[in-house]
C-alpha cells in the first residue's frame, strides 16, 4: 500500500493551490461548524501546559508510545521523555531535519526549520529518531512497531501533504483512547484540511479534550473507530481490511 502512495505523497509535498483564497473559502464553513460543535474547557496557552494535562490522564501514567512528526530541535519530545519515566515507554521522532519539503506560508519557505541534519541530543535509550521524509521512514516503522501501549501522536508537520500522510499511515494502528495532538490546527489550508479529508475516508469518533486558545493547538482522544475496527487500549493491532 505504501509503495502505491509514495508517488502521490511527493506530489502532495509540492502541491500549490492555484488560489489559496478559494481553498480557504471551501473549508471556512467546515471550520466554523467544527468550532461550534467542539467545545472544551481545558484551555492552555503554552504547549507544555497542554501536554502536562494529557500526561496526567490515568491511562498515560504507565508505558506509552509517543510519536512525534515534525521534531525540529526536539523540545516537545524531550519534555515527554523527561515526564514519563516508565522503562517500557517508547518515544520516536520523525523528521528529515532538512526543513520543510515545500513552502508553507509567508515567512516559511522550503527548507525552513532545517537543523542541517542534526538530530536532538537526547540521552535516553527509550528515545529514537527516524531520519528522512515520512514516506521513507514511516512504512517500515508501522510494519514493525508494537502499538499495544497507549499511543500519543503529535502531528507538527505544518503542511497538508505531510499531515494527511501521517494520518493515513497510522490509521489502521489507532486504538480507542489514543491521543492525537495537532499543532497549527487552525490552519484551514493545511492541518485542518488534512484532518477533515482524513475523516471523510476514515470516520473515527473523537473528543476534544484540550486546546490552545482559538484552536491553534488541539488534543483529540479517539472515542470509536470505523465499523469493523474495534481496537481498544492493550488489544493487538490489525491491518486495514
């Protein structure tokens, strides 16, 4: 399946809407409706405060999987490594460390966020990095990794193509109770559009459990899965039917 998607992934990375205003207008109504129907009293101005709320949830006290897409200098993944000390937890960061694969928005050209290939210096054997573009590193990882622990997925990939690739690649491994964190969720041209399009094809049920003001950053907990996929925390993962 992943080999088939690699070509479209490369095209998604360089996709430039002929009229950004048209794309934004197309999703503006969906964004307004989403905001109306998803309310949450757990509002945090700093990402670490939001993360602290999440790590306090009962099912995240023990061993967890923390997967981060878009690592940059590693501030977020290092925070999770320090706060969850369970020896069976695993923390995996995915990034090319060459910056954005395509221009994002004004002030963020292709290559922005590059660390020139340097990975964060985190001296904890539970933490590792998969260096490369998502289409290069994620298929093998998904095939080999155990998703039995509660999983936190932090999508900080900025672009539509990068974000939607992550969601579809992980779709068959998601479980009820898992957490999806989206940075820049209010970007209707990229992250929100990716999530909306993913839901159209893979309609998971979810609850908004924490957010940044104006939904710039959100945390969603999976409540139910599409019919026929009823994985729960601790159950073995299955492939797509």
